[in-house]
C-alpha cells in the first residue's frame, strides 16, 4: 500500500475558515500549514479571559480540529499589515511572496507536496527541489484577464469610459497578474466555481487539469427556527461592497426601471462603496442604505426579505448567496458567480444576464409576483443550503489530493 501524500498549505488570514488545511489534516495529508497568525490551543484558552471582540478576534484565528502543532506562523506579518492599514498592497505583496518561499522551504525539507492558493503559489511552484512535489493550485478568484475585460467593457457600456482604478483587492496589479499565471506550473487546479474554472480555460489552462470544489456553509447546530412568513410586500436585500464588480449600479438602474408592486423596497447593506458606481445620497425613495450592520441585524434582514439580489459582474464564488439560502431567502444573481453550481429556480436560485439592467428589471418584476409570502420556496432554499456543507467541500478536497 502506497504512502499517503503530505502537503504544505499556506495563506494569510483565515481564508475559507481554514477548511482546506483542516481537510488535509482530517485525511492525514497535512504536512504543514504556514500562515501569518494562528491561535494555538493555549492562546485560544487564554483568549476566553479577554472581553468582547478582542477574545473573539483571537479565537477566530483558529479552527477546531486543526492542531497548532502543525502550524508555522509569522505573526509579525499580521502586525505589520494592521499598522500599514488597508491601503498598503505592497506590504501584502511582500508577505504573499514570503509565505510562498516559506512553503517551498518546508516542502523541500520534508519532501512534501504543495497545496497553495493562487496568491501564494508562483514562487513555490517555480522553486527548485530535490524531489518531485505534486503541485495543486487553488484558484479562488477568476483569472485577471477575464475580470478586467468584463469590468472594462461594463465601464464603457455604462459610462462610455474605462476607469483606471483596479478592482484587485489588497494586492498590486503586478502581483495579481503574476499569481494568476501560477496555473502554468500546476499539476492540478481546483476552483470554487465553474465560472472561475472557465476563466482559466479562457486564459489557456487545459480543461483536463481543472476541478470544481464548491464552498459550503456551517450546518445548523440545532433545529432551525420556523421561517417567518413576513408580509406580502416585495422586500429585496443587497449585502456586500457597493462596487462595480458586485453590480450595484445595475441593480439600482434595474430597480428604477422595474414596474414593482406598491410597498416594494430595496435595502442596501455595504460597509464600503465606490463613489463612481454608488452614491448613498441619491437613492430612490423606496431604497434605504444601512452601511455596515452587526450579524444579528443582518439575520433579521434576511428573515424580513423576500429576495436577496447581488447581480455581480464577476465572482470567484459569492459566499453571501449561501448565507442567504441558509436563512431561507431566495437569491438572484448572474451566471458569473457560483449560482449555476448551486441549484435551480425550484430551489430559490435565480439568475439574470450580467450587466443587463433591463433583463434584471424584468426578473425583479417576475419575482415580485412569485416570492412574497411564498413559504414553499423559502423552505426549498433552506433545504438546498443544508446540502451545501463544509464537510462535503473538505471531502472533495481530500479526494482530489489523494488522486494521482
């Protein structure tokens, strides 16, 4: 019987709730997880003595079932990023490269394989080794070439111009371009959505190397409460950054175009926004902007809405769709997201063509007649979300890592 493969995994932060290194550990294949900061068992215990958000923040940098003894960390990275603030992509670039090189050193030392997210793969995949490590790439966002083409075309169509501002978040354009070329050195490529996989095929990646592992959501730890019936008004919720990529400008245009029943309302929850695409001071009378809200208030908004709508132009996945479905809230988005992988209209999953406000308006009109007071579709949405759990994601990851 052949020995199991052992993988080095690396990333900053708590990406995907640590589900990938946990999947590798559960399957007996995690050689080492390398990150900026991880709270081991002792620190987790100590954090319970800290009040409020401080303790929660520390405990959030850990995962039950993923032991600290298998983690190497560089806490100075987290401290430098906190001091540098959100507008320091060059700092993040350097840290991404540092973690990639640390993964290469660990793989070289332990004769291990590599499972790396796209931001951390390029240097490790191109390093020299005395053994022949298997290189698995997790591409968590669509390829930059496809992304920029979609956003530029949308800007030309919507404004007659292309904005110079990049929608690449937290890294420089050069680093994003470099990281998105890591597929060229990968033996296997895993994506969270079919759309992301298609973007890599468009960039030249061989389809036979590509696999989809859809994200999941944590299951209910107890019997879920009865779904609230709500009223018969068409309440729509948007929650996310109010930026071009999320299609906020198309939603607002469609909302004004649509012939909706009296009493319809749109609530926009967004901690950040791009003034080129969204102005909170110029919303229609039946729209409200809440900015950021706490988790409990967001759950109340899910419960009181008939539809979640985020017509993204491009998404690597779109975890908020799963969160909405889990709350029994049907969702409306586009095919440039995870939605085609999740379910159908029978399960409360609806799509409209990306960047097409007129089509989105027609879909809003149709759903305004179908959804309010429709408890059956709420139940089916929640039932669908119950099948999309993190355990299934981890099993899929483990299966792909064992192969070959």
